[in-house]
């Protein structure tokens, strides 16, 4: 069981914009998730609900690209049992100094050998459709990771750089660090690259403005990971920016009569007063 984060780790996260940990989930959970990935990328959705974004499927997907599905938790309870964990929500809230944590989206990522990079980016550059637009992500490795295997990379301290606009191609760019390097030049700094090299079941947390990406998988094994992108429990829609970035996708859940973010689609997994979205436990037990 994940034991939470310490004060020293919270301080390190504030300084670096990320925190790397060797153990987040146990070996049995890793195996369950791997089996789930086989189903999802064949289009088999346990709950009958199609994920919000299906960017790769067996038989039609470009084999040179990283496989990606967003909001797999809605389609498969194996994913949901990890994404909706209260202890992860608590850790994220403590790292961010938030009153609580709600799910923004998840990423189901599968990077087979030989697949191309994912371009460096800042997650929060795409997320001005809600306010406060704070974001923290939890990245869980389902395979042992190494630099040669195209693991995720971070630039320490880059969450304090200028908050830029989305730039460049995300899936498979030739120069996957280009826009990060341009941002570093504007900051007049030489960027340091830190690779997340952890055993399967380990991973990292990172700030929404931390520059990150991943290179070619030049290893002989796949690199699979599950990502929780989380926002504050008190976030609400920003109606001025719903057509920007992925707001074009997730604006479909906005209420007609207000800016409330619906917990049925963006559940609160932890709040300081002990609240969690009603229905989570029943959904997981079904």
C-alpha cells in the first residue's frame, strides 16, 4: 500500500516540480492493469462506456506511435480502482496545498519497442478551460523503466518558467525536446534532464507546468504507464475558454445553468473534510 508523502517530499516537489518514488502500486495491481490494457486497445470496454479519447486501436492504429486512451477509468473498473484511490488523492492535495482532489482525466499509455517520442510540453498549457487551473499528475510505471526505453523525462525547476501556450506536435515529433529548449533559451537557462528510472509499480508526481516528454523506445520491452491528471476539488468551468485545448472535448459535461464541474464525470477522490463523490464505491464494486 502506498504510504503517502512526507514533508521533505512535499518540499522537494515544490523545488523540482516533480517527485519520483520507487513504489506506488503492488505487483498484483501491475499485472491486473497490464491485462486491462490488452482489452482496452482491442476496443473491449468492460462497463460499456467508451473512453473520452481513443487515440489508438489494434488493427487501425499507427504501429510507430505510442498507444493512448484518455479516461479509461470510465471504461474499465481495473483502471478505476487505481485512478479513484483516496490515498493518491490525499497525496496530490498535500503536494499542491489543495483543499481536495478531483479527477480531471487519466491517460492509458503503451509505448511498444521502436515507437516514436512524445513531445515535451507543459500539461497546464492545455487546461485553461477550468479555474483554478492548477494540475498535478501521478504517473505509474507498469514496466521497469530506463532512459533507453523512452521513459518520462522532467526538467527540474521548469514549473517556475514562463507559462506558455501549447506548441508543436505531441505524437511522434522528430525533435521531441525542441519546444522545451526554446523555452529554456527564453529563460536563459541550460535545462537539466532527469529520467524517471524506476521498477514497475513505481513512478512520479509532477506539477502541471513542469516541462516533460519522452524519447524513442529503443529497448526490447514495452513501456506501459497509467497517468492520473488531477485538479482541485473546488475547480469550476471557465466559460471564456471552453473552446481552447482539450476543453473542446470536456465541455460536453458542462451544465446548462452554471459553471459547476459534474462529479459524475470528474469525481472528487479526496477532500480534507472526508468527502468523496457518492457512488464511487458502488461503481467499483459492481
